[in-house]
């Protein structure tokens, strides 16, 4: 992933919110993201598909659920930027207090 592609992925507020939630929680399923972001499942899934196809996210299936995580093969500078954003409490669509909500996909 190059710098331009990385920042294009994060240039959309919904995608930034998704990536920040995943970065904070290590892994999220679609149902968690729809609940936390209060957006429709098709909208979340469309953004997840773009993030996955760009190489920013990985996915794994567990029964009927699909869980998303940051691609561990991302360059170190990507993780450094995401960690800086986490520390700065960058304002995004979600309420930061919602980060500790238990998964609804169990």
C-alpha cells in the first residue's frame, strides 16, 4: 500500500470511523460496526469491501459472521499513523464511549 492509496481509504468519514474502530478493538464484525456507527449494513459492507480490496483490512469467517482486522502486512508507517490518530481522539462518526461495547455477534 502506498501513501496515496492509504489516505484515499481514510478520506471518507465512514471508512475512517470503521478503520479507527477496528484499530481500537483489533477486530470487528459487521453487526458491531452497524451498531456503533448507526449505519445500514449494506453501507458498512460496501465500505468494508473497498477497504479489504485495497489491502487495508483482512477478513475471516466464523460461522455466519465475518470479522475484520487490520492487515498485519501493512507498512509500519500505516500503523504509526493509526496509533497517532487513536492517541489524538480524532473526531469521527462514532461515540468514543461506544468502543467498549461487547460484540453482538456471539
